[in-house]
């Protein structure tokens, strides 16, 4: 009888300890999951302000969220009494085999990083790739999401496909070269002209630094100089940049007019 009581007490305490571990693990999982989602939203806003590129911010946020969730799962397993060290050792030994079986996923992940670093496409681009087309609305770790021209239809493309296939990009991000020509009533020094214009180009955020802007003195006739400014910008910004170039040359002419003699 005493043996039965002792066994009952043993199993009762074991069951109580197990129940406590399960509840503890569940609490860690629920709270951790909520904290990770909330924290990643804040981090996403920080990334968007830091990188000025929604695609970069979205990819970094998804990588961070994935890493934090892995850490959370390890913490949950540890709270349940599992030997995490042994689990990690088994996972490490299985990485090669898993890597082979998930080679397409790894390819998509690496391709996603390449897309963000080299930026062949941007958020808001309308692209055509193979038989898919649409506006880029999200670039994540594994896939890029396009908003189709068809209502309420999202096209999901593996990142590796975007890297390995030809992309026809038709969007506001297309570059255009502007060659602005102006005649000024004196012959400027090229050193003064280039120094002044280079400063103005840097201050104008709509003008690309790559390819580099060019400043040329096309010719001089009867004391009248023909100045040509060649710059690159987004197609949608072309009109604004053209007006800026006009203002730049007007200011230069006004500032250096006294040197015409």
C-alpha cells in the first residue's frame, strides 16, 4: 500500500512538473512570437528610413524575423527539457544533406540578396519576366511579389528565376540622359565652370552620380560660349531636372558675368 502511495506521489509530481514545463514553453512561445512580430515592425520602419529602399528594408526584416524565430524555437525546446546542444549538433551534422535537398531554396535566398545588393529591380517597377508580369510590391528572402494588372491577383516569382532570366523593366525608375545646352555672353574658365556645376550636381538629389555628369564648353563664337551639361536621372524626374539645369546655368552666368572681360 505504501509502495502504491509512493508511486502515485512520484507520478503526480512528475506530471505536475511536466505540466509546468509545457505551460512555461507555451508562454515563452506565445509571448516571444508576439514580441518578435512587434519588434520587427519597428525595425522595418528603421530600415526603411536608413536604406531609403523598401525592397532592402523588407528583405532585411524578413531575414531578422526568421533568425529570431529560430532562436525562439530553441528557447522553447530548452524549456521543455530537451538537450539543445545535442539537437544543434544533429542539425549541424545534417546541414549538408539538408542543403542538397533545399538547394532551390538556398538559391532563392542567395538570389534575394543579389537582388537587394545589385538592385536590377526596385519596388514600384513594372517588369516582365518569362511569362509573368506586374508591378513589384515586395522583395523577400525567397520570393518577389508582383501585383498583376488583373484585379486582386498577385504573382509570386522565385528570386532565382529573376536572377537567371531576362527581365524587361518598364517603370518610373528607367534612366534617361538629359543634355542641356545654353549660350552665355562670355567665355568662362573651365575650372570655374566645372567646380561650380559639380557642387550643384551633388546638391541636386534628382541627378545621378553614376553615370557621372559631364560639363562641356561646346564652342565660342563672337564672345558667346555654348555650354552643354549632360546628366542622368529618372525618367519621371526629367522635366524637373531640366529646369534645375536651367537655373544652375543662370546662377553661374550671373555670378561670373563680371569676368567676361
